[in-house]
């Protein structure tokens, strides 16, 4: 039987890719941010109940014919620096909204897939973070995302929290790759932080991973078999400086118009921001690899494929 899936945040970087991948495979209902107020409980409940065929916040689902079996939350407040001064909004979207989704999912018997972040860690580690490593977020964004994780865990067990990091993609705006391409076309010299280490991750790879998880467990019709927290990023590590250098090298090979001649490595102290960022936020992906039976592509390979797609899409 074809699964029914509700995707919240269909126009984001990961959401767009999920919609493209899942639409041919399942009964997918996608909700964009303009169609849902993530700071309003009734709006969230109504969005879920309407997709279930019950346009009512009463949560009476006995007659719902098409209620979602899986809810994917690909929406979040991701303005890391802005969150420092917009704590209430960040909390509402990153903590309260996922809790409401979890409560509603529990009442209709749905499984919740929730996307989280490497920012739940403080970045003081020197080895990749496992799912069981103690969390200690250093920013409002990280704190609210961790609070969202804990809220879900406190409500029910029918969830999968997928932490990822350094996300970029063809869709959406303002991601690091698109920013570097824009600046690289405008400036001859660009200064980039070289003492923050992570794993650049293509949104399309995240979407394929979520799709694979759903497919693997479709035969058992019991997603609860894989409930828990998982880490997923592309393999390999880089600093933002390394990432920028690779972006320009790959883009030049593909014929992107670039003006940049020099990329200068700088320290975090030389580029102060309102929010603290982890100095090291590499996530260990062993757990999810054991579930999928495969390893994540290297970030450099995924970057190259993303840039090729960007050329095609214009």
C-alpha cells in the first residue's frame, strides 16, 4: 500500500528535494511556510488534520480516510545570528512547533521525522560526535533545536530525529555555496573562516537518506523499529575556508563566471558574529550507515554534482 506522507516545509532546501524524490513514490502532501504559522498551535494542528481529511482542530480522527502515516518536519528557524535577538520566535518554531507536531502525530498514530542540527553540540570535541555524546549548545539556535528534540522525545517514541550539518543545495537562498558563488562573481578577494570544522552536506543527499529510511521500513509497516536519533552528513571534513576554495575550484572547472583571485583564511575572532558557532561539529554517521547499508558520499563529490545541477537549473 502506498504510504501517505505530510511534508512540512516543502520549499526549504531539504523540503524541495524531498518533494521531488517522494512525490512519485508516495501520497505526498506538502505544506509551505506561507501555508502554516509555525508560531500558532491551531495553525499547525489544522495543517495536519486538513491533510488527514479532517479540517478540524478537535483531533477526532476516527473517520479520517487519508491521515498521514508519516509527518516530516523540514521547517525550522535557521537564522543563527538573528535568533540571538529573536529568542521567542526561534523558541516557538524550533521547540514548541515540533512538540505540537509530536502531540498531533501521537493522536493520529503517525511517525514523525524531524530534522535537527550539529549546533546541539558545543564544538569542543576533537573526534566526530556520536548520537549519545552529551549535548551542550552554545547559541540560541542550538538551544532551541535541542529543546525541540527533547520535547519530541518526551511526548512519544514514534520519531526519528535526523541531525545534519552545513547544509547547502540548489533550492532555497542564502546557503554557503550560493553566497560564495555570488561573492566570487563580485570580488577579487574573499576572507573565509578557517578554524571551524565540519562536513558540508548536500540537501539532496539528506532527502535521499530520508527516502531510503522510509523505503527500507515500508515492508514492515513499522517505522518505530528505527525510532531514535541519527546523524547524517556527507563524509569527509573541511573548514569553511576549505569549502570555499573547493567551491571556486569546482565552479571554475564548470565554467561559472568568477572574479575571485584570492581566498584568505581568517580566524573566528577576526569575523565576530552575534551567535557562537561550534569550532568542531563533525557528526559520526556509523549508526545510520548500518541501517542503510551504505556510506554517505564525500562532500566534494556531492558539491560537484550540486554545481552541475545549478548550471542546468539556471
